[in-house]
C-alpha cells in the first residue's frame, strides 16, 4: 500500500448505503468503487458493523484502507496507510487501533439493568441466538456470527411501542449510555459517533502528511446513526432507502446532497457527480 496524501476521503456507511439494505449486494456501486481505488481515493467504511465483519467485507470488496467500527467506537488503520504510528493508537490484530469507548461488558450491564422495568420488551445481541440475529438482520448465519462479535457496544432490538421505547432510551441515557438508532437496532454505547471518529482520522492524515488543509471529507449514510458523520462532512450525502425517509441533518457544516436512487445505486449516482476520471 503506497503512502500518498489523499485530496479527498470518502467515509461510507455500509448497510443500506454501500450495501443493499435487503440483499447486502454491492454490485451497483462496484464499478465506481474500483475507479476510486485505482485513482487513490480512500473509501473508508464507517459503520455499526464489527471488526470481524469488516475483515470479511474488506477482503471481499478489496477495501484495503482504514475502517471505523461500531458507530465510531474504534478506528483501525493498516500498516502503510500512514507514514508512522498514529498518536494514541495501539497495535492490535495487525492494525493500529484507536479506541474511543469502554468495552462491551460495561454497556451490557446497563442494558441488563433495564430488564425489570421493560421485561419482554427488548432483546440484545448477547441474548440472541445466531438464528435470531440472522432473522432480525437478514444476514446469513456465518455473517450473523461475525456480527455478534461486538467489542464496544450492544445492539438492542426493541419490540415495545414508541412511548416505551422513548422511556427505555431515556433510562439508558440517565445511566450514562449514548444511544444511536440505526436501520434495525438501538445501539447502546459510549459517547462516540461516526463523526468524531471521522474527524480524528482526517486530522491524523492532515498532520502526518503536513498538509496545509484537511482532505475533503465526503460522507454517505442513510440512518440516524449517520447524522453526526453527515453533519461534520464537507459534503454529506443522504442515501435513500425503501425503509424510511432520509434523516434530518441539522447544523450541517458542509453541503448536504440527497440521492434520488436507493442504496448502492444512490451511492454510485451521487459520488459519480463529484469525481471525473480519465
């Protein structure tokens, strides 16, 4: 991997954005993704997915750069992407890892502490079988196993009504949790988000390459847990889905674009207007 300062960095959500919400296919975005890679533009997954899931996806789709897991809980950087060790990072499983959150065990205790008040109204990943996770997510069993290997937070499937859900979230926040709502699950985690992790990595790139200005941050996402990333981007791209309307992006620091197409088709549609390749 060559160490070249990028002028733009693309930070992308995965499910419902680069990957189709239902089929998890990347096919409509594959051709553009390959062009971006050939032209040295980093495409960095910024996702609720786990480290284990990203190892599999990176290999499958030739995503060789850094990646951000569990809604901004940690950034993993492969050797060679930067000129030197990033400040505050530790070597872990073949990557420089910068973590921003307490471990999963802490958040599991908080979730379990809600069981008396909301008994039968929710279930976390830790209490779900692989079959349950596969049914809830649409993942194959092998992929559900990778998804279950959380390190920093706990996805919760809430089955009560909207009022109960609001009370559940409020109770967790009082106990110190940050709540991020994705396409399917409530994510119970530390005070992290995709925007914070994106800014940290972009700042590290600017510093290590002694750039006069930060690389242009382009972020793509479709859900509530993408809002912070879209707010902080120079260009934030809301990807439409069949499931729900695009999230509101208040106080955006840059331009906000909304795709007309859905999922990876919208990913390719919007990004193709920002880059011209010979």
